[in-house]
C-alpha cells in the first residue's frame, strides 16, 4: 500500500501561484498512491495569500476520478465576502473502499499570549488487502507545544478507543444505524505535526509497545539518525532552520511491513515537502 502525505499550504507554491492541479500531478508522479493525505486545504476561504477562494476539495475530487475524497474542516466560519462558508482543514483521497469516516476536532485550550487555531484529525476505516485499516490524517498546532501535547493525547485516546472496540464482539443487526462495522487496532497516522522527532510531544506518541502502539516509519525503514527536513527548506517565513515535522507512523502489527519512506526535497509547490511511504502486503 502506498501513501503520500503533504501539507499543501492551500496549494500555494513558493512562486505565489495557487494551483491544485500541479500539486496533484506532482503527487501522482511521486508514487501511484492508494491514499493521499493533505493538510491545509481551503474551501471558499478569503484572505489567504494567492487570492483564490475556490472549493479546493472539489477541485481535488475532479482531478482524481475513481477516488473517494473526504474533507474535514477544522475551521468553519460564517459566510465571507464571497457569500460562501469559509472552511480550512484536512483532506483524504483514497481508491480503497471506505467503510467509515470520523471527523474529530482536537483540543483547543486557551493559551495566554499565544495565537492558535482549531485543528482536526480525519479518521477513515478502509478495506486494505490485508484487512480493515484505519488511516488518520492530522495537522497539529504550530505556535504552542502545550496545544500540540493536548492534541496528541486526544489522538492517542481515539486510537485507544478503536483498539478497545476491535476487541469487543457484539451481535448487531444487518442494517440501520447500529449495523456492524469492522473495527481494528491496525492504523497509520500521518500529517504535519509541527514538531520534530526529538520533541517531547512527538515522543509521547511512541509510548508503550506491542501490536497496537505507534512506531515511527522513518526509524523503522532508515534507523536512528538525522532525517531530511520537510518544512522551511526554501521559505524562511516561519522557521530560520529547516525542520523535519511531517511524519508517518504505523502500529506495531504492521510495522514489519514498512518498506519505504522518502521525502521529496526538491519540489516547491508548497512550503512543505511531500512524504511518500509504502508497506508491502498491506
């Protein structure tokens, strides 16, 4: 199974142009992905650099026929100057059968003297070749490590809920609201974490061990040591030094299937670099 994760900065390249098509075409050239996880997708959002106010989620759906596209707005404001609701958040596109979708808003605690914005985690349950698999796509707070810590704890709670439900067997009717849906502790978590792998908040994701614990795919494939940066490689607006903050994790039961992870350090169609990961037999 092939997955690509990319913070696309509302499809704005370092040349200032907003162009969903070139981003999607470049992603397709990097790998024949089964799952595409994007962060910072805008829908009719005014005031963003580049001046585009289109429905970018719909644009992705048009560019990827045969894929199901799921958009989770973390920010959902009342009508702007365009007359449309303004939304901003995460998107997953997949050609795998989608069995269930959950949109989770993450903690948004008051922080004196620190700006922040609502964040979200999109969770989809897909039918992969090996069986049911949960894919989680998230974008954590940039300005506050405290906010990130709370958000990571919530993601851990969501995963613990799924793990517990996977171990529960309840007879349910065939149809209707309470009908059965597969539950699994097998999961992939990816996105823009806005912190590097040495940070306390990221390391908290790796607590514990065993088949349902999260493991860093870059470490699984390449071992310990420096990793290529994914943010601030060319644009120094937000960071003085490049930062490796876009990550892919998976649970222990599929960790042995991880075969590849690579960062494209050349493309400049966003202020982040895309991350491509693969699992054999998944």
